[in-house]
């Protein structure tokens, strides 16, 4: 007996979708090509645009950077004149008159060395100068005495010349009398031979002739003596002149010696002055490096000194200095005073990059070359004088230079 089977109602099958009409090769290319180009072309276009932008930036970056009106750098510091004060002479420190970081004025005593030895050297040099002056004065007196001797010798020459003239005149007068007496004697001798004259007259004529001849010989002796005296006085005058020349030479030597002694005195006085180390200007001292009783030698650093003048050294990249000129205004922001803006102006631009002033400047000719943007120091003067004196050298600064182009 078969049981009746109850069949569940069946859902009808979905109706088949109508098939799309088949498309040929031409229809397939027209529907897929725009989408493929869109997918491939956009990245390529973006890549090419990025390359163009990168190339443009790389090629013109220096011009864009240098063309900015404001050039900013944080590679800047407050600078000041820092002088390490040292000794010039050796000695023992007797006193240190300042404390660390003390403000001083120009001429204030900082360090004093014992100066007894140097005072003795000054006294010794002064005595040598006085001795040299005395020697020069003595030479002057000798020259004056020598001039007197020369004048006396010249007077003797004049006297001898006068004596020569007198002797010559006397000789001529006596010689005329001798000629006359000889003629008279000859005449009397002739008369006596003829018995026209007496013996007495002949003897008188002979006596006169002999007397006058003796006088003539005496006048000739006086003339010879006067000539000898003249020669002697001339030789004496010449000797005195030569002695005067010697004294003149000695005077030049003594004057030179006096100058040398005066130079030694100046050196001694200068060395005495070096025992006092004073402040060269208004400013502040650093940490003391010597103490009383310490033996120092020439060149020993005793204390650093910082002057009151301040400025800013801003190390700009070379690409930033295209339009920066001396006189351009600047704004300074100091880390110590973050809310304060100090105005200034450019006063100097370094003639070379910082690397050229290094102890070992680079030599790119060796072949190991990597291009690095160089830094050029720019000196900026600060206009706010009240705040400048409170700044310490070495403070970090952000400097902004406003160019005129």
C-alpha cells in the first residue's frame, strides 16, 4: 500500500538573462584604451612634474635664497675684544689688585710685581747717564782750553811776524849805515895813503864800519830768531788744531755714549713700568691666573681682560649674501633676552670664508672634493648702547639682516 507523498511546492527557476551581443576586436579597444592611459599617464605625469620642480628648485635655489629681503641665521654670537694680559719681565708677584670678573677702568692696577731690582737698574742707568753728561761737559771745557791755546799760538805767530818785520827794517837801516861806513873807511884809507887824512879819522872810520857790521850781524840774528819763532808758533798752532780735532772726535764719541746710556735708562724705566700690569681700557677681567708670591716669567698669562665694546658676528651662508651690503639694517634676538629685539647694522663683511682663516685651511686641489656651502662672517654693530654693555661675549644670537634690494 503506497503512502501518499506530499510534495513541497517548488520555487520557479530564475529567468535566464539575455545574453549581451558579442563585440568584435574594434569595439573592445574603444572601451578599454582611455582607462589604461588614465592609469598609466597620471603617475608618469606626476613623476615628470616632480622632476621638473626638483630641477627648477635645485637650479635656482641659490638665486631664490639670495634674493630674500630678510636673511636670517642662528649661526651668530656676541663677540668682544678679549685680551689675555701677560708679563713682559720676570719677577715675583707682590699683589693682585682685582678679584675674578671685576669691572675695571682704564689704568687701574691689576697685578704688581716686585720692582726692587728694576728700581736699582734705573738708578744705575741714571748714574751712567750723569757720568756720560759729565764726560761731555769735560770735553767741552777741554775744547775751550784748546781754543785758548790755539789763539795764543796764533798770537805768537803774529808777534813773530811783527818781529820779523822789525828785524828786517832794522837790518835794512843798519845795512845802509854799513855801506856808508865802508865807503867812508875806503875813502879815509885812500886819503891816509896820500897823507891827506889823519890816523885818527881813519881809525874812527874803521871803528864805525866794524860797529855797524856788528849791528848788521845782530839784526840778521834777530831776523833769523824771529823766523824761527814764527815757525815754532806755526807748528804749535797746527798741533793745537789737531788736538782740537781729536777733542771733537772724542766729543762725538762721548755724545754717542751718552745717547746709549740714555737708551739704557729708558729701557730700565720701561722694564720698571712692566712690573705694573694695568687695565688697557674700561672693561671686565676674567679669572685670575696668578697669586702673590708666584714667580712669573716673560709671557706668563696673568689675567684675561674683556673690553666693553660688543658686536655680533653672524656666519651667513655664501648663498645668503647676494644682496647683503655694508650699512644694511639688522635685528638681533639674543637667547639671553628672548623678548628683546636689538637693532643694529652691518659694518663689515669678511674678505674670506671662515675656513680660509682656519689653522689648516682646506686644499681642494688634492682631489678629495665635496662641495659644501661656505660660511662668511658678517660683523654687525649694535645700536642699543645701554644693553650692549650687559652682554657677554659668546652668547647665542639669531641675526636678521634686511637687505635694500
